[in-house]
């Protein structure tokens, strides 16, 4: 059976096959209503793998996406099209509701599961494994600050922002702010020419475990502004 080792590749192929749309310079990625969320995000399921369940609900003055995985996998994608960006800062809050099995080897194909992921996809290619992406992960075993390529393609870089290996952080909201372009240039040695999309994912199909995570307050700051946006 095809397992989740091809998750990153499938996400990149899906972004490639859907036309993006021009976005304003500062984007509320989740949106301000359930309707807006469903208009902007779409599921990317994978053959022969049961799908992670996603839902969105209001908590106070914000909308929260929850992903629940039990030996399942599925991504949520938001297509973008921003050419030659000179600034890209991604902000979000997330929390893991439980750790995957601690013995998984997250740098291997067999252990390519994470309690939570946030992808940024850049230049696409007709060959999905050549599409570049950054994958910010909430790990089970790998230490914070760890960087390593996807076990399926060197064009996808994993960066560990949170981990449950030493200080359990389950059920605690954590805030992130990442200079995406600076990290891209560090990994790939040149600036990106295009931002193609943002994805989130909760998966546990390789380990056969269970994972649950929440995502909220996701904002993308982009410069320069696309040509048809308001000043």
C-alpha cells in the first residue's frame, strides 16, 4: 500500500495542478468566517490512505482549525500566487494535543509523521519532487532547531520549531513568527521567484499512531503587493 512517504510530493503536485490567485499584501489565511475558510482552503487526500479529519470553529474572536489523525493522513491547502517576493513573514499559533509514539525516526520514510506541519510551497515543477518547499514541523523526537531534508526529496526542507521529546508542550498554544525568505535563501542559496501556496497537515499513517493539533491566527505578510491589490 502506498503510505504517507509521498505526502510532500503529492502536496507539491496538487499545488502545481491548481491555478493560484492574486492575494493582498497581508493575508488572513484562515479567514474571518467559516464560509471564508471553506472558500479558501481545500483538502488534498492521498490514494489508499484514510483521510485526516479537519474542522473549523470559532473560539472567541478567532477561528481555529483542528486536525485529527488516527493512522490517517490528509493536507489542507491554500493556493497563492506571489511573484518575486522581497518579504515574506508567516505568523501563526498552534498546539499539539498529544505526542506520536516516541520511538519513530522522523528523518526516515517509515517515520515521516508529525503532530503538526505548516508548509510553504515555492517554485513548482512539472516533476513534483523538484518543487521547493519549507516544512515547519512539530516533532516528537527531533530537537528544536533541527533541520533535515524530506526523506523523499532534497527540495523539501524540514525545520523543527516545537518538540515533545524533552518538555511536553501538549495542549499549550505556541506562537510562531518566521522570516520565510531568509530561511529559503539559507537552504537553497538564492531568493525564491514565486510563492505557490501554504498547507497544514496532521498525519500519523506511517507510525499507526494518533495525533491531534489546532491552528489559529495564521497571517502572511508579503511585499511587494500584487499589482491588483489596493494600496
